[in-house]
């Protein structure tokens, strides 16, 4: 059994977050952002996430967590590609964690040419997705 971890957008990872980026997320959940989570997203809405693929899990199943000031989830995820494609063997060398969209974690291809290919990881247990008391 081994774990293969997803990578955040390298352009996002090179910047240190401002206190004004961190504070709303920590206030929403009443705790500091865990050190093992990587910052994802953009200036409109930052989030933090860590996802990995355990080689002992079935294809299309991932594990990890994410949070922003609206939602947080920790558990298993299911792979969902807009074209119904299968999970590439080298998925984390071809795609990066880019943002949280609703309750899905979006991964974008490492490509500069539009349209950029992407897939989503959706929680396998939607009832475990927590909504922040601060979210509208």
C-alpha cells in the first residue's frame, strides 16, 4: 500500500497567504487551518486541501479533506470527469488541485491551452460535508 498525493497549483503554492486570507476560514471553523493542508483557489475565494490516492483503494476513489470559509469535508472522494473518462494512472502528475466549487474539489490539467481539461472529486458521503455557520 502506498499513498500518492495531489499537488496544489504551483503558482498559488509560491505565495504566503495574508492574515485576511486565513482569518475567515479559521473563524468559520473555530480552529487553525491544519498545517498539512495546501492552499488552493484564488483571490476571490481561497481554500485549503489535501488529497491522496491510496493504491489499495478501488480505481476512482481518493481520500483527503478540504475547507474554505463555506464548507469542509474529510473522507473519501469519487472521481468524476465531465466526459465520463477513467482515472488516468498518472493523474497527479497531469492535474493539480485548483479550487473548491460547491462541495466538489476541482482539479485542472497542467495545460496552458484552452479549453483546460478538468475533473472533480465529489464527496462519497455528502452528509458529512459541513456547512459553515457563517455561510449564507
